[in-house]
C-alpha cells in the first residue's frame, strides 16, 4: 500500500529543489576525469574557501565527538561586533536557506501570504507550499529588477513576509537605496521585510539595509558564507534583525543547527577580508570579459551585480547539453520559464576561457 495518500498534502504538492549538476555525476555520464570538468552552474567561489577558514575547520575537526556550541556564541559575537548590533539580534544557521526556512516557519501558515518577485530565489514558493501559505508572485520590471511599487500593492492583511532578493538570482539586478527607503517608509507594520543578500559582496554600491533593523522596523538581513567567503560546502549563514524577531527564530531552530566545523570556518572567514576582496575583484574583472565576449557573439545578457550572468542563447537546454558534452556545466533556466537563457557562474580566468570556447561551439551547433 502506498503511503502517499497519508503524507501531508502540502508536501505532496512540492516540487523538490533542483540543484546544479555536480561534477561527479557529469564525470560518470561522460566517462571523463572530474579534473577535466568545469562547473559554472551553482554560483560557487572558484577561488575556494579562505585559507584561514580551512585551518579553522581542521582544528575544529579534533572535537567533532562533542556537540557544537548550541548558541554559536563565538560566531554570533563576532557578527554582532562587526555590524554594530546586539548579540541578541543575531541568528546563525546552515546556510542562508535555513534562515529563510526559519523565518517562514515562524510566520507562515494556512491563510497567510508571502510576496516575492517572479525572478528571485526558488525557495520562496517552495516554503509557501511547505507551510500551506499562498505565494504572491510579482512581475519584475522590464529591466528585470524588483518592482517595489507593485510589491507594495500586492500586500494584504494576510501578508506576513516580503522577500527582497538583492542582488537577485538568477538575473543579477539590484534595487537601489532610494527605492528601498521609499518602500520601507510605506510597508505596513504587520509585514516582515526580509532582505536576502547572498550576493551583496559583489554589488556596487551596496545598499544599507541594516539601517532598517537599527530603527526597530520589522526587517531581517540574511547573508550567507557560500558565495564571497567560499564556504558553500560548509553550509553557514546568518541573519540580523530585531531582538523580538530573532527570539522567535531561535525558538523554531533545532538545538544544534550549525555544526562545529561550520561555526569555526565562518568565524575565521570573517577575519579574512583579503580573500573576500580577491574573490570580488576576480568576479568583476572576469564579468567584463564575459560582457565583451557576449557582444562579439551577438548575445543579449542581463547586466549583473552578482557572481553570475544570465544570457540569452536561443535554446537554453540544448546549449546546456552541448556545453556539457565539452565538459562545462552551466545552468539552464527552463525552471524559471526562461527557456532561451542559461546562467553562467563567473569562474577563474582559465575556467572562463573553457566556458567561452564551449559556448561558442555550442551556439554553432544549436543555431
């Protein structure tokens, strides 16, 4: 007898999150050496983790027989000091995605709504399904950025959370400070505004969303160590918000939601500003290279403030597979309804050379 009819209805309706294709799977399928494959699909840091973070994890590994610090005291203290807030305003978790889930767990349920842009993190509608809430999708502007005026109009008495993904994935656009200030002056008090800032290090200029938290507004700033810090595999993220909201998030998180190695790595990564600067400089310089190449190839792209770029290639799925045959993993965007597009993570100079060569060859075959 199938157990499916007895599973939670909301869970049955969820379409599982589909991550980027891993190198190991591609190597098996193509009978290739994993070292010969370039993965530019998941917006990871091609420079790897901070050496300080790696050393911290090696040291922390000696104590993995013990439970981690359930309060993540050292890491949260460092975050509080760095951003000039109280420790009781901080929450850490297994990547930014867990913090998003904690916020949704706290606020969403049947009869409630979450508002987000159409082209933003796919986890938002997934969370709505999980908690039986309604996902209110707002179209992006013609330039692909968030339409904050339309998002304001979408808010109802049932709205509990508005997510502003800045820069937004998968398109890489930014909402500027003046627009955010206007939005925050007009948003109703019963709504929590969550700023998902996974890619904020690559943006220029970087809007100040912490000001809303410090004013006591119902705002949450969510960041990750997966991108600029290069700790995607460690799973580490943090949120800064009001003491009241932070207290609620601590109630719903699991007792040891961040392991010892991740805590140690994240804490050390915060000290390695040089690694972050190198990562950002690489992305910005190589982004210009991609933009020049796209112009030469006659391709339309969305100017990006992230560590990735969305480019229109015709048949995105076919171009993806043609590049895959050449050992380059990119991200097709059919899941977003963008069937003519692929998303490319900015890699090292060598990786980007491989990618552009594979892309040029794939376009010749697919056109």
